[in-house]
C-alpha cells in the first residue's frame, strides 16, 4: 500500500510547529481501498503551548504526530 502526503510550501509562521493545508491518504487516492486519514489540516502551535489531540480510533491522531515527527514522509 502506498501513501501520499500533500502539504503547502509556505514558510513556517511564528509557531514552533506549523502544518499548512496538510492531507494524508493511505493507498492510491481515488482507488478502492484508499483511506484519507487527514484532510486539509491547518495547525500552528506556539512556543510553550501544549497540544492534545482527541478523537476516536482511526481519525488520524497518530498520523498527524507522525507527520510532525517526520516519520510520514512529509513533503513541502
């Protein structure tokens, strides 16, 4: 199974962590069996700010943290 990561190429804002219009699809997008784990996420975390992601199983929480950590093959 292949994956696709789409991110904008703008420079980071004042946040320590910046994700701009980020999407993550597992499998080949548009094909049967593909799964969009994250869809057009915009996230800025300021210095000293704490972040908690809450949601049900399979909603993309771990995928977002893997993108932040660079484990998901970030592009842009």
